[in-house]
């Protein structure tokens, strides 16, 4: 019996549809990681290490190197954005819209900041022969 739910409405279906939007072949590992990232329909900020840990907890046999490579493929396909904090720590965001982030220093966590409250009145001119590709705003927070 069919209850009217499409495959895109399931957690697995959301991951497969997400991969299809990026034009990526749904290998077993990509599908498993996509399911963890977007299966519940919520946006995520992950590191390669945190996604690897989630995959291991879910019983998915995937190496950390594969997670890094897959996250890079997701970014290259336009499905995710990479946000670098401190020049070395990378977070991967499933929400690709332009928006600012809060970086919580105590627990090394990245969360969305309210975009409507951010005002950037002017940017410097790009050097000759270059154009501004994007502007990442990371607001570092420390608990008081």
C-alpha cells in the first residue's frame, strides 16, 4: 500500500535527492554520508572528524580519508560550503546560502548567526584581475 510519501520524503531519499542535485553518483559511501548530513532535513555544521565519528556510530565502515574526500566532492558539487576557522580547522555547512556564523571557542562549535542582523556597508575593491568570490563572516564567541 502506498501512503503518498515520496522517496524524497524519507531520510534515505533526502540524501539521494541531495546527491542528485549535485550531479554526484550515489556510491554506497556517499549515500551513507549524505543520509547523515541531510537525512532529517536539518542543516549541519560538521568537521570531517565529527562526520567520521557519526558514520562509525551508525555502523558505516568508512575511513577518515574517504570522509575528507567525500566532503571535498560535496563542496565541489555545490552541495556544501567549507568554512575555515583559525586557518586550519575546517567546518562543512550544508546550508549554502550566504550567512554569518558564530564560532564558540570553548567547545570549537560552529552555528548559524542571524543573517538579518548583519550589515556590511562596504567592501574593499578587489585587486586588479580579481573579483570577490564570497565573504565569510565568523564571529568568535567566548562565554562570560
